[in-house]
């Protein structure tokens, strides 16, 4: 599996993401926001967490207009795999690759803690390493993780089995407890919790490993 | 020329910040504040002759996230 991790000014989970991908066996390259194209033969693009462009205007809004994001959208439209975590999820909704938007947490607080998530579908490369209804524990660290989507959009992602993860105890006010959503072709995943911060015993938990290993297995099989 | 863009959360989208401000006004003793909506004002200094249509494109592409926000343009 060849993976590219996008780096914006203000990204701060980019190297964690690279470490997690490499630990799962991926060949990882970092790509800078000013780059206009992905390296050749990339299977997976990871958009990491952080505070791209200082979260100015809206979280992810400026990053979504950067040259590399056009390449991310092209990659997704060619059927490539994309994972966006935390700020990366915000960026992916701003590009329109994923539906909905991330708003300020309902209690207005920055939430930084481990949370239990329910895997809602194992029918995706990202969640194939889990069973449906498995509970996993990943950290969250966000101020704007309150997932918002209109009723029509919600009905659609439910009907299409595109809710990847929900919170066991909703920390931020997200509609239908949604923590992660898939694109229609199931190859783009956005999620607020951080699987890359749960891949080493030193992190306090390793529940995230199965996500990266599952991805790797799917890519090798493909 | 100058233009002002008002960006607000759409009606029906819960505004947690506005709600906190409403609560704080009540705490200060201002009775009867039934609702507060918080938004953004963006002032644009533009080349003369910039059309309202161009400003609307700026709003659609960047200044507002039309999934959750509405905008209003005021050319001055």
C-alpha cells in the first residue's frame, strides 16, 4: 500500500498518521499543501488532524481550497481511497467529498479524552478489520466535532449504510451520534476520533491498529 | 468599492454559541431575550465594478458553508 499524508500549515497529527500507516506496512510519503499533484501510484491519501491555516474562517475551509486538495478530490473521483481524521474530516466536508458539516461542540468546550465508538458497518476497507457493532476506544480532541446534516442527507447515509462509527456516549452533540461517515463509493472516510493515536501500547490502547491493518489487507488483496 | 457579507447559520441549525450568549444575557438580568443567533460580518474591499454575482460566487466557494450557513450581500 502506497500512502500520502497531506501536510498543511498547522497540521499536527501528520506524523502520527505516517507512523500508524508505516506500522501497518504502508509505504508513506508526506505531501505539502502547495503541491498540485499526488506522487504516482498512491492508493490512499490521509488528511490528518490539526488546525490547518489556524482554523481561520471555518475549520478546514482554507485548506479545502489549497492546491493539494484539488489533487485529493481528483484522487477520490478516480476511485482512490481517502481518510480524513479530525481536521481532515472537516477538510473533506468542506471539499464536498463527504456530506454534512462539523459545527462547534454543543457544550462549547474543547473535548480531549478517550471515547467508546460503535462500528456501524464493517462493509468498507477502513472498517473491514472490525465486526459490525464492535466497540472500540479512540481518543477525540476537537472543538468543532458536532456533526450536522439535514434530514434528507441523514436518511440517505442511513439507507446506504454509510455511517462508519457512532459515539457510544455522544460527547459533542453530533446528529444521530455520528462519529464517522463514508462516501457513496465507500472509499472516502471522515471521522473525528483519532485511530492513529490508538496504535501503540504507549498510546494507552491499540484499537486503531485494525483500521490501518484492514486497509493494508484490502490494498494488498486488490 | 466596498461590500459587506453577512454569514449566519441557517434557520433550524442549532447555534450553540448564540444559545450561550442568550443564557449569559439572562444571567446579567436582561429578561425577555428569547433568542440569540451569532454570525459573521466580512468586509470586502473590491475593485470598482465587481458584480454582485462575483461576490455571490465568493460566498458560495469560500465565505459561507452553504450546508449550514446562509449569506447576505450588501454592496456599499
